[in-house]
């Protein structure tokens, strides 16, 4: 006796089976996009959130600036017993933290009618702000003029020219001299209509841009921040971040880290703007105070005046050069000189506070803008700064008594 099912039942069953398989396939394709992928990093399981809404389309360059990741630097964390976190500002489209400042300055100028499309944006800068302004200017259909000292890394001016900016390199002189690069940029803007002098050192838009940086740090850390440390050039980063963090928790400590030749350490610790390199009889005609660029200054800017700083550390050039190599060797992070200074400061602050604290700093830019100087073996050797440290320890960071107000 045959037990075969009627043909119509067989066909129906086959259709149902195929349908169930198809439904499972559709479910798999439509599975939640916020699944968590894991991998080992720094002896801790790190969860990578892949929740990237593919339906969200960002509008042009301005939408790409900011909201950079907050990353854990495993080697520094393990070496200090603190959680050392860093804002990865080198991931901005212009490659540095200055993208935020450039965007804020230009947007505010457009909003209040000081600039319209076709206009000129000028600035005096060592380099990174110029790159950011050149890109933002192009996105707003404006031209860009950058004046910079001729001892800045040559690749910075080459990049500016590649971005369409007009560049003038000038011999380094005092800020009081009419041929100082900042004064040249100011006069250029004053010489024609529909022109904006960005004035990053004194423009409060710099400070306002970094209020958002501080808000991002607070949100990304879940409010788990004990301290923030950073160097200062214009002062916008440390001013904006300190204001934003202390507004949310007044117990958060903020420290400055200052390179050789800068007077800000003494400004914070003693209330006077002074550096030993400026002493009578010591100032050289063609000075070399530090190998770093974009950090340190010998005057009080309007932006730095807004900073809420609790104390300060000094950094040595050898520490910064060693730190840059350390981060490349142990983390695969290729950073610029100011980012290296900041990480030196993070280690010194961790030693000051003791294990168990969460310390945040900023990776201002990548090392690709420093190939002719800070990351050039011959240049570093010429100044007696050749890195020698090879281990994972942090013995190359000098112990020092930090400065306080």
C-alpha cells in the first residue's frame, strides 16, 4: 500500500518550506544594525558599536567636523593605573582640532553678515588652522590667505597651496613687529571689502567652538571624568573644554602642560607671563626654544583668559619626542608634536592624582604634518633629541613638582 502524499500536498509543503527559509533570510538581512562586535585590545574586551544609520546623509564638509571618538590609550592607562582617554581630533576632515575653530569662525561671520560668498578669509598661523580655514573657505565659496613663519614645517605650506590658499612665509619676529605673520594677515583683510581676519587667538568663536568639544567629552565618557589636561597655543581648547566640564562638575581638575619657551606655565603658577628664555641677555636673534609646533605662547590671549585652570606642568622636548615614538610603537598612533605634549601631560597628571582616576586629553593632529622636523631623524638628532627608549614603561617621563596657582 502506497503512503505517498498527493501531489498538491507535496507542492504546498515545498512552498511553505521555501517561504520559511525566505523569512529567516529577510530577518537576518534586516537584523538590528547596532550589533556589538568585540575584539581584544589592551587586555580588555572592547565593544565596537557598528550602529551607523545608512539612511543618514551628511551635507558637505561642515557636517563632518566634530563628534570625534574618545579613545582609551591602553599603554598609558596600564603604565599609570589611571584611565587615559583622548579625543581623536586628527580624525576631523582637515586632520586636526582646528577644523572646529575654523568652522565656528566662518559660520558666525556668515550669520552676522561680516562675510558673504566670494569673500576672503585671512589668518596668521603656524599651519593647522590654515589648513582648516582653507578647506572651510572653499566649502563656503571663499578665498583664503595664510601668513606663517618660515621656520614652520615646509609640508604645512605645501598642503595649504594644494588646498588653493595663497601662502606667505615670513621671518619670525615679535608680535609687536608689523611684519609678524599675524599682523600681515590682519592688514590683508583690512585692505579689501568682504574680507575676514579670522583672528583665532583673540576671537571668542574659538572658545565657543570648544564648549562643544567639552560637551562631547562629557557625553562620551558618561560623565566619568576626573581631570582634563592640554597644552595651549591660542588657548581656545583648554578654555572651552574647561568651562564645559566644570559647568557639569566643578570638582573636575584642569591642568595645563607647557613646552619650553612658553610663558603660560608661569602665568598659571605665578601669575606672571615669563619664561627664562626671554631673560635679558638670553634671547637669541634666531631663537630655537622648542621642537614642538602649535603649542605654547608668550602672551595672554583673550581665549586663554577664559580658561579655568587648576595647575600646570612643564614638558621637555625629549619627553615629547619619546612620547610620539612610544605611541607609534605601542598603539599604532602617529601623532603630531602638540598631541605628544598633551600625552606627556596626561602621564604627569596621572602620577599627581594617583591610580584609579579618569584623565582626558586631546590628540590634536597627526604626525604627517611634522615629517620635516618633529618626525625627521636628522632634524631631531641635530638638536640632541634622538629617542632612545624602547620599552613599554614610562621611565622617559621626568618626575617633577607640578605647579599650582
